[in-house]
């Protein structure tokens, strides 16, 4: 007889789920500063075209959940995102990983499952590896502090504006597809989905999207959100420059404007995630801007998943 039961994670249990994830991450990683319900919302209620299929694990006879099976279906990529955690005193990590697999197979067995795990989460890493999953990518959480409120000067012919119009949405959509077409896991999304992914989030900040134009052509943008505002920090969701304008200092300019914008909001620091395998040398780029690597997360994949 099973020693546990599963219940769907809902808006009513979102705070409980957040507490589990936050407590586990703090337990395994001294650099982790806190999880908010807004960050976890995508796994519970979905976001834009993403659909949440998450569960809570309860020991039989208990009303206190000890595990969170975070699973989000991404139809554009035909894959699942994961966020798996247990309470520090729980013995359910292996079960949580297996139930993540079970839930993915139940929802869409032909889709890929690529769990992302904090490198310090040795229990979860072992559970995935025991089921045939191997590391395919590693990402660092980068942090910049302190911040300067002084915006960097713009070169001749340059203009920086914040997103306002529908044409602005079309412009950053075009830039993003140009800048990231060769990046790990990138897929093209239609404009309405691209837009909804942002506006459907409580952490969306339209004033945090800065668009850079050179001689009248939009060449890059940076997007800052309130995803980690609960720890008084800004989060850079994306920064991209068209390939035709690489190696001209525009990425650094956008990054500096993001730093200063966050300072203007009273944030003490800024974070972003960077793929260390990025062929453009993104890790070194952010380090040269004074950002320091914090936690590291790896993505895993089972090549025999569909069998």
C-alpha cells in the first residue's frame, strides 16, 4: 500500500507549494535568497500557452504536504518544465521524481521531459540519473550589486525607449527571434503567445522593457521584470541584439541601462540566468559587467524517453 497520496496543486494550495520549494532550495543552497508564489504560479495555473500539471505529495493520514511535483507543459517545444522539491525532513524525493515522470507520461507521453535541477540538489540529481537522465546543459544565476542609478550615455544616432505600442511588441518579437535562433532549446513562438507570456504574469513591468534603435532601426532590447522583487532585486528576463549589430557594444549598453533602471526602482541588486555553453561567450560578457555567478542549475534529458 502506498505511503502517500497525491493532490492537484491549485491556487488555494499555492502558498503551501511555495513554502515547500522555498524551504528546500534554502536547505540545499546557501546562495538561494527566496522563492515567491509569483515565480511558482506558472507550474500551478499555467501562463500564456503553458499549462500547469503540478501535484502535492501528502503522507497518508497527514494534512501537511511534504513534496511538490512541479510540471508545466510547453506545447511549442513539446516538452515539460519541472520544479521538484520536498521538505528537508521528507523521504519523498525519489517518489517526487518518479511521480513527475508518471505525470508527464499521463499528460503527453510523446513529449520530452527535461528536468532542471540545482547542482547542489544531490538527492534529486541521483534520482534522475537512476532513471536514465543525463546532463545536457548548465545555467548560472548571475548577480550584480551594488547598482548605479546613472544611465549610460547613448552614442550618436542611438535612441532608447520603453515599450508602448503594438509596433514595439512586433519589434522586440523580431529581435528576439533573430538574437536567439541558435540558442539551446529556442523555438519560435507567434507574437500573441510571446506577448501573453509577459502580460499574463503579475511580475510583468512594461516600463522595464527598453528598446535600442540605431539610426532609426531597432537593434536590441532588454526586459526587466519584478519576478524577484520580493527580495528587493530586479530580474533580467532577456537581453538580445540582432546578429547584424553584434560586437558593437550594444549588449553592454542595454545591460547597463537595465542595471540603472533597477536602481531607479530602489532594487539593491539584479539577477539573470546564463547558459555557460552559449557560444557567444555570454558568461564572460556578464562577468566583465561585474556580475558574479551564484547558484548553478543543470538540465537533464533521457535519450530513451520516448521508448
